[in-house]
């Protein structure tokens, strides 16, 4: 669409005004926003995994952005938004939005969770990474209410405990004898078995053999970055029995304002050369460190402290630019051309690094 094009009213989805009733911090970089649609509350009843779309006027443009509804059935609509970039919609929700603001919102849409699922008792196996938890959290809440004989197992991957969204709420859900929650943390885990590292394909296959395979028919749901979902899919496909699954796509936005490019985030393609071969990380958001991006994509990188001290994550910068996290002043510096992957973020479209 050429820039300067004015959208015709027919091309725009119908929105309803919703007043912001609460903005609650979930993690240092995410918030839970409660909306009040007034007398249109009925239009905002949702199926698990559905999302609403906001028509936002940011400083430089109008854009549509969709987020999953995470409220329990019958309550005011809520979305959880994680800040991933500067200047985008997620920053607006995290840093600008105030109680009493009025947002124009397209009612819930999406078909992730089929009504078929609830026609019989099932074991729902949920895989989420980072903010990918939002549709999965909604599914977990729904499944426990929908039938007294559904069982739910959640595997939730994050870089560290501080990144866990809905930590308390998940703990409360896990009090049910019908739900188990396993946290998997890139920075070393919770001390429980199998709680550290990344979810790779072989690890998912092993988890399936360990925690699945009971009497109930199984259905898996996947939600997270592309590399994470590919790893989980590979694991499900190599498990000892076939497992039906559905995957949630964050990339596809149901509505696009004609004058908006559709993405807030600048991304980079990062090529990682190791002695074992070359891996390409696609669409790496620039707020992630290279180590976090590798974690999310299921690529193994050496790392220990994750705070710029041990130098185990050292890499040679072959091409492209990076930018250091702000708190790097005073840390021991590396020879020119070398970087610490736990401290540097991509700053160019293409980046090539080589691990020693
Ligand atoms: S993991 Fe220790 S310096 Fe990066």
C-alpha cells in the first residue's frame, strides 16, 4: 500500500470504546491491562486463545495491534502486554497507558481452541515461551473449568524467574490436582529436576514419554517464538506416539492499518558459526541479548553467569553491529572484535558471530 494512502472506512474493522480500569505490573517489562467495555461487555465474551485488536494512535502513526484475552470467563476483558521494543504499541501499554484512558477495541477473534476439544475428557499439554504464555494461560484456565475430567500439563520456558508472566496465577492453578506446571529457565532453573536449559526437540520428545501417554486422548498447544515452536513440533513428531497439536501465531495480525507496516519491532538475522556448523536465527527482536535470542531459538551457546563476568559466552563479531546493555560501564573489556553474547544486542539487520 503506498504511503499516505487513506484507508476507506469499509476496510477498517468495527471497534468499541473500552475504558482502562486497571494497569498492573506483571514483570519488570510486562503489564496486565483491565478494560471496561461498558454496555458492550457481551461482545467481549471470548473463547480460550482468542485475541482483541486495539486501534492505537501512537506518536507517529495509527496502528492495529492484537493481544490475547487472559481474563477468566465472565470477568472484565484483560490483556497482558510485554514490552519488546522502543516506540511501539507494547511500550505504549507499559509506559504511557493510564487508568481512565479510552481505547478503541475490535471484539475477540480467533479459532485456536476448537469446541471439539471439550467434547470429551482430554489431557492438554501446553508449551509456552515468554509472552507466548498469554493464549496458553487462557486455555489452561478454561480447560480446568470446562470439564471436571480434563487434565493439563504446562511447560513454560523463560530466560529467568523474573521473566515469568502470571507466576502467582500459575501457582494457584497448579494447586488443582488436574494441573501440573513445569518452569524451564535458561539461567539455571528452580532447583527442581529438568528445570534448567532450553526446550529442544529431543527434550520435548523425552518429556512426552515421561509425562504423557495416559488413558486420556492428548492435544498439545504451542505458543512462543518461531524457533521455540519448531523445536517443540520436532519433539512432538518424534515422540513415541502421535500427538495432535495446534500452534499459535503471533506474527499474523488479524487487522492491518493501511498506513502501518504492521510490526513495531526491528529484527535482525543472526548467523552463529560454531565448530559443529552454522545456525541462522531469524527475526531476532533487538531487545534480546544474543544469548537470550539463542535460548529462545533452541540454539545451544556456552554460558554460565549471564552477567558479563565469566566470559564463557565470548564470541567473535564477524559482521554487523551490536549494542551493549546499559550497565556495562566498568566491566572488564574484551579485545576489539569480540563480544559477550549475554551482554550484547543486535543493532544491524544482519549479524554474523563465531563461537571459539
Ligand atoms: S555468560 Fe558469563 S559473561 Fe556471558
